[in-house]
């Protein structure tokens, strides 16, 4: 999550169970996270916030005002009337929030800048508590926040956008519109044993079993530099028939390994090299076929490529 230095807020009410400031003891900890904090929430959920600005981590126990969505509409209005003195701030808050079934929520279509401004006003009034400021401690290429959500009961790492368990709220979902046209699909490869062919027009291959690979990545809308991020879902089809699906919904621990949820695919089984995914195995029969690769992002934006093949014995 990028966009310059700004306050970071917890996903829900929770208790601080661990925090670490970069450069302060605990040399056995991985240094990549930099300054980070871990919160425990109801339902066995843990949230980890990494790369926070050094010296900004708020580690004092319990966050009870994590998100304005958790206020009842009556209590929220009363708090605003009591604690917001500025008429300009009141107008910003009125434009930022709406009431849904007695609960206050952000209005749709707000930019990240508008949300951040509303949060800052609420923070000044003591209505929400940040966990710190986004930063670039640890292994970071620019100011951003890395968020990890762990379901300790199910022993899984959850995708923070695609979630189905409290206390993760729908307000974490991304906006519908984005600038990027969707994931990039390039460098498509066909592997047979130790032999590798890179796709080109008019490619001819022999019948039999082959593995399909491709370099696939999305690009962040929230930074000016080129920052690659993973797609959400990848499909591999042969002549219109779905062969395999890779979905980045959750990771789970299985026999000491992290694998994609409901699969046995670990890191080695997923990646051939950086950003090159092992999409699946096809059994090619003689004739003409079309390989289709489709990648989707969390916004529902998709991009697809088709690879016509002539399959013949040479």
C-alpha cells in the first residue's frame, strides 16, 4: 500500500501483542520488515503492519477506536458535535461519511487523499487511533505499508482485500476504477523437459506434455515509480477448455510449508523465476490449438492473450 507518508490505522479494534522498532535489539528477527507492529483481533485474527516510519510506532496496548465504521451513527454525531470545532472540518466529515443501517461508513468514490484527510481530522479529535506513519524502514523501495493478515485458528495468511471473516470489513475493498489497464502478460514460455521455447508467431511444437509459463504482474496505481504487484487470479485454458486456475486468496501452512489455500502449490511449484509463473501442464495433440492465459486483478480488471500453435511431429 503506497502513496507517500500518511497515518496508518488498524483494520479493526485490537490489542498490541508485539512491536519492533528498526535498529533496537532483537537481532534474531528478520530485518526486512523494518519497524512493525502486530495486533490481535477477535476471531483469532492477527494483523501485521510493516515498514512503518522509525519512531512513529504507537505501541500502547489496546486500540479501541480503530475505524470510524465501528461507531453507531448517533454516537458518532454526538462525538463530532462535541469535539470538532472547525466549521471547515465539519464540512469535510459530512462530505466523507454517510449512514448505512444506523452505522457510519465512508461514502463511495472517495479518493485516498480525501479518506486520509478525514482520518486526520478524526485523529485530532481523538476519535481514531493510528498505529504509526507509513515509512521505508527495512527492505523497502519507497514509502509504503505492508499489511499481512493471519488467521491463527485456520493457520492461514489471508488476502486482506478478499476476506470472509470478521473483523475484516468491506470498507477495505479497493475502489472500482483504476488507471492501470490491468495485469501485464509477457514472456510466454513452453517447456518440455530441459528444453524451453519462447512463444513467437508461427511457433510449431511437437505433440505431448508441456509446461506453460509466463511473466505476469500488475502495476500499482499509487506510486509514480514502476512498482510490480501480483495479480489476484490467473487462468490457463487450451482451446477454450479451462485447465488450471491460480488464485491468491490465502496461504496456509502444510507440513512445514506455505502453500496456496486448498492446493499443494508452494513457492517452488508456483515460480520458475521472479514474476514468471508456472501456470500448468498441457497435453498437446496433433493439429492446431490455442492456448489462452487470462489474468485478473482485485478490481475485476482482466487481460488475456491467445497463443495459436501448430502441433506436429517433425
